[in-house]
C-alpha cells in the first residue's frame, strides 16, 4: 500500500492507497519561480522600464487626478506587492507635480464584497490605509452615481466601469497575482472595476478558463479593454505580478495592459506544460479539499464553496486533466454545513432552493441567473454591508459542469452524509471505502491517480 497525506478541511488525513496508484504533483500547479531577492527593488525596476508606455510620471501633468486600483483580498497574494507598488507610484506622481490628495485608491472587488479598512490594512499596511482615509474605497457595482457605461464592443460586449476610470487623467491598476491564465490582463479592470452588465459576458459555465494558452475568456476581455482605451483616448497603466509563493514576487512587469500580460504569459507558458499531457487518464481521481477558498477570505466556508466552487472548480481541473470520461472522483473533506450569513447571504438560498431543482449549471443559469442578479434584498447587503453580490452564489455553481465528465463524486469523511447527498454526491466514511466502491464499478484493477498535496510527499 502507498501511504499518502491529503488535505482535509482545517487539517490533514493519512490514507492508504493501492500500490498501482499513480501520484501526481505535490508542488502546486507547476514549477515555481524563484523569489526575487528584494521585492521593493523589483517593483521599482519594473516601474523604471515600463513595457509599451512611458513612466508613470511622464503620463501626467502637474495637478492631474489619478486612480490607483488594486486586487482585493480574494487574490491569494499576502505579501507587500500592493503597498510597494502604490508607494513607488505615489513617489513618481509627486515628482511630476501630482499631490497625494489628487490620488484615489479603489479596491477592485467587482461582485465580491466590500472590505473593512482593517481588512484592507492586511494587504496595504495600516499606515497607507490611515493616510488615505476616505480616499480609499471599495468598488460598488450597483452604484449608478459611480459608474460609467462605455457602450458595446464590435462583438457586442457591454463595457461599464467605475466612474473614476473615465474621470481620472490616469488609471493605474496593480495586479497582485496571476494564477495560471485566469486573472491579470484586462480582467483586472473589466471585472474588478465593472458591473454584472459587463461581467455576464464571461461569467458563464463555459466562459471562464484558467488556460495559459489561447484563453477565450481573455479574448473577450482584450476586446473590452481595447474598446475602453479607444473611448478614453488614453491608455491604462498596469503592474502585473507573478508570485514565487503567496508572499513573495517571482516576476513583476509594468506598462501597458496588453504588454504586461504578454510578458507574464511568456513566463507562464515556459513553466506550465499542458495538463492533459501530464499523465494517462485514470478511472479514479483522488484529492483532498482544504477549508479554504478565495471567497472565504476573512469569512467562513460553506458547502457550495467546498464541494462545488473549490472541489469541482479550483481543484476540479484535475478531473478533466487526469480522469477518463465517466471517471469516479474521490474528494476528502469533512464539509460541515455552515453558512456565513454576513458575507454569503444568497448562498443558503441557492443551496436550499436552486440545487434541489437542478444540478445542471446551464439550466441554473437560464432559470435563476437574472433573478439573483437583481435581488434587491441581497443587493442592499452587498452595497451597505459586507456581502458578496447575490449573483455570486449562482456563479459558484458553474463548476457542476465537471459532472459531464465525471460520472460520480465520492465525498470521504463528511461530518453529515446528508450534505454531499444534497448535490448528488456519494458519502463514504473514508477514502479507502470510496476506493473500494469505485473498484466495484470500474474493476479491481482500475487505474487510480492521487494528487500529491504536500511537498515531499
């Protein structure tokens, strides 16, 4: 038998796997970049030699108004990149005659929740938060007074952005992390500083992808960004970051949005080989689920985030990459039924009302998307409380599309078997019991792949 350690909620478990099990990974999604020796020096070097644009100080006149937007705390970037970039940019602006009082900081949270100044201090530093005070705000995708509609692209995509993007003389965006091909580029502005009117074009069951190569989602964002800049009559300045680990920069680029994304993608394509070439497809795919989601930052997990958003979404890429069509998936998680009603108020309704109706994300989109996108009661909590936009609970069900590839999902170790059963998953007491069940379906000699989730294991 092979002994392996898997994530299991807030802890880990030891499991015994058949000798024929193939272990894959163990170092994250691919090779890692080396950490830079001096993060501040790396940021300043990038700003000193921007790609495709002059330096920040050369893009403004004395007395100009400037917007600096930045990734919200859902981006798993816990180091000082945002603060370092903001401080360096403020210095360049000051040298160009732009006083700090003319600069606004906006957290680009899109349809994510507002963040308290204390929470923002965790990524910006307390001193910067206190210095900016009321000039530090969170984007509100439902505030008509602070939104500007820019019309549609040639392809018919709506472009709507924060008012300060259009009214400022310069917009600077600080991206804190690029995870594969998912974020960065124009997604930063066209989602983080946008509205459901624009976001709906990409946030569909088939619209979102983490592909580093030929990313169709970013094709839409690129079209939106080109339209935006043509309407503005000026370009957006971007800081694009590749992390070595969640706290330290690996590479950082500054300059035009298109140019910095191209530079980041060049590095990523050299690091990440196509997942589908990594191993032969298996009958059974095994991995553990940690009690973590970007959408549970300073908040608690819930069954939708655990089983669907993380289990079939962020980690579910392994299913199609490593599993045969009709494969069995084994997730290890205690998955307690817990709901954070302050931050995710629409999620329990999605769980209790929507998912019993259908587990087809395309049907969910057709039947429920418009309703949740316009729910006034939940929108009020998004605007005036600290809640995710109500449509986010529907978006979190999109990874159910993985069930078109996997025939079944076993959930090993659930505290309450009724929780996985609620979404048609099969509860088992242990990973070993789930393997035995899978062997009865696929045969005693079925192929098994397990994702190594601890370095050195």
